[in-house]
């Protein structure tokens, strides 16, 4: 990437505010330098955005969100709910066999729900015992990062203010010299104009004298 060197010739602490005509002239010069597609095309020095690389599942979910469709599938939470016991007596052998299968399914679901609740209880107990310290340590680390960033920001602001102060002092200290040079330039230009006017008057006098001499010689 090429380096971009910019040199600002403005003196904000010395120069006055430009008038409407000066602003219009400056804007006209700026518009002449800009390309016709500057509003829609990035500068060549600006790198292009990196191409996003999402997994097929993420792309599918993004497409669903963009289309505004409801979420389908996912984890079936009904398996963790308390199952209900089968009802009704069994009168025949087939009904007894069916009732036995229903009880097996109910017991299996009850075991799954009990295991899930037991795991949640253990996780909550561990979180209650060790989670607070981990949370406090995490907050302390984040506060340390925040203090470091705030310190860096304050140092950067102080450096920027120092640059502005130095620039202001440099411009104000050179204001008298610039005013003297500008006045000398104006007086020099005025003197040159006076010399040119005097030279032109002298030339006209010489021409007039030559015409008069030519007329007398005839």
C-alpha cells in the first residue's frame, strides 16, 4: 500500500474564515478533482472487506432470519417433562402387553427427566460454590483492561492536545513575521507597478519627442 503524504498549508490560528465566494471556488476545485463515481467507489488505498465464511448451518439460519420464518426443530424439551402414568386396567393379554410397554416408556422418560434434573442440580451447586469467585475474577480482569484502555485514551488525547498547542504557538509566533512579509510583498508589488507606470510614461514622452523632432525636420 503506498504511503499518502499530505501537507496542509492552512493556518487556522492566523487566517480568517473564508467567504462564500472562496468556499464556492474551493468546492469547485474539489469537485473537479473527484471522479464521477466517487460516492459509490472506495479509494484504492482502502482494502476490500474480507469475504465472510460461514458454515452451511449458519448460512441456513441467516437465510431463515432474513426471510422472517419461525424456528423449527431443535431440542425436544418435552422429553425432560414429568411423564404421566398410563391409565386404565388391562382386561386382555394384548392390553396387558400394551400397558407393560407404556409403563416401560414412562419409566424410561422418567429416568431421563430425573437424570436431567440431577445434572442441573449438580451444575447449580457448582455454580453457587465456585461461580461467584470466577465472576469476580472475570470482572477484575475486565476492569484492568478498561483501565488500560482509558489510560491509553487519555495519553492519546493529551498527545493530540500537545500537538495542537505546539501548532498554535508556532503559528502565533510567526504571525508577526508573516504579516511583515505580506506587507513587504504588497509594498514591493506597489513599487513595481509604480516603476512600470513611470517607465510607460517615460516611453510615451520619448515617443512624443521623436514625433515632434520628425515633424520639425520636415
